């Protein structure tokens, strides 16, 4: 198993991530950490960890590699750094699974054991991951997600699926596009509640919550989400902090991308596949037959 972690300025989190990986009951064979021009003490922490842990390989991007932007998620800095790490890993033919893990996510000790067991039990499973836990009112609580969506912070692919979808695309919305492509090619994608990962930042909040919601709306335009689906998603987003305006920010991102004619995913059959899935999910949501986790709607 090969795991790649792009980081920038994660001095306060990366050691915890490393200790959690070292404690795994099914530890990665290789963990490539890509330091994407950190300006804090991340490099020094990684150098110390590399001298201690035998499964870590630390690489640094060149000075002109880092994308200059106030919103690094919007310019797909992470998938770009991920692919840099993938190239640095060398020959990947010996790995059965390839994964991405963010530099602020700590895994429970049996996380990979549980996920790999799911792959063993289901040969059609192409992309899998666990549930993201975030601090809410002093407690670790699961964040809502569609059952067949795996968060970009902790994706694990079979090597065959990874090759079939062409790897990780360097564009906003990559972590939704990869799953649709996988399902189009006959693989299943799934998040599992019994594999927990602790996220030390609120999802999408690294550059501000509202900016994150605008980015989310734009990514859903790129991914060919329909207007009705997007409106339903905006209603749910409005419940997030800051309440009300979060939904407006999400719709603004979608509408702005539409007005600007931001290029959408153009793969034969992709748009039709997405819209068919969305109609099926909305019907299931109306009927109350598909919820994850614990009563939360599968609309994402």
C-alpha cells in the first residue's frame, strides 16, 4: 500500500499524522510526504520523522511549483502535489493500493485494517475510505457524507481502479470526478462508518468557510450537477455555519461558474451518468430509503 500526503504549513499536525500511521495494524509499505514549499517548521519536523520512521519518504517541490493563490483548494494544489509525490515514489507496480491522506488527518489504529478488509470482501470495490470525524461542541462527531462518496482527505484506490480512471486529475472537483469515472467503469465507491479518521480542521475551511462553500458550488458546476440537485444541496448547505449565507455562497459559486462558462467535465457519457445517479438519489431521499450516517441525507 502506497500513501501520499501533500502538505504545506502543517507543522502543528504532521507529527500526529505520522504517529497514527506508524501505529496502524496494517501499516503502509511506503508513505510519501510532499512538502509543497512550507514556510513554517514543517520541513524540520519531516526531516526528524524521516530519520526515525523506515516507511516514510519526504520530497519537496521546487520553488516555482507552488501555485500562488489565496485559495489553494480552488487551484487544485493538493492533487498537483499528490501527482508530484506519485512520480517520486517511482515504480508503483508492486502496490495493490494507492491512497491520498491529508496532513491534518489522524487515523484510528485499525483504520487501514478495516478498509483493506472491505476491499478483500468486495472485488468490485475500487475507491474506499472511512468517515471523517470533526470536533463539534467538544466531541468528535461524524460528518455527513453520501454513502458512495469518499472524502478527498483520505481516499484509497485499488491499483487497477486507479489506472482505469487515469489517476488523479489536477482540477477543482477531482475528488468527485474520480468516483463517477470509477462507477462508470464498473467499480463501486464507498465510505465506511466503522473506519474513523480525526480531522483537525473543519472540512473546506482552510481558506475560510464562505470561500469553501463558493468553491464547493463551483466544483459541482464543473462536475455537471443539475440545477434541481444543486438547489436541494444549497438548502442543506444553508444549515452549516454561517447559517443561511452558506447556502447562498454555494449557489453563488455554482451560478458564477455557469456565467463564466467554466469548463465542465467532458468525458463521453459522463453527464448522462451523473444526472441519472442524481435522479435515483433524489428519489431515494424522498422515500427515505438511503441515509448516512444516522439519518443524514445522502445529498452531498
